[in-house]
C-alpha cells in the first residue's frame, strides 16, 4: 500500500519503520504516519461494514432458499 500526502509518497513498510522508531522520528514523520494509519483505518472500517452487509444478505438468501427447499421435500 502506498500513501500520498502533500506530494509525500510513503509505503506501508516506511510507516512500519516510523511506528517502530516513533521515539526518535521527527514530528513530520509522525504526522505522515498518523495520516496513513487514519486513512487505512477508515478504509478498513468501510470494507468491514460493506462485507457485513453482504454477509447479512447472503444469510437471508440462504435461509429463504433452504426454507423453500425443505417445504418442497416435506422436511
């Protein structure tokens, strides 16, 4: 994953390095890492919400089909 903030390109590996060395890194590096982590958090949260909604719809579809199947087979 690559992040671009104010024309600063940074990779996930570079962010990991900043996190590991947070005590000795500059404030600028910390801000870049904060922005990266915040953006990644929001993207992950959004993906999880969409996946949860999809999973719920799959469950409803499965249960609907199963109910119909059982009613046709006397189960």
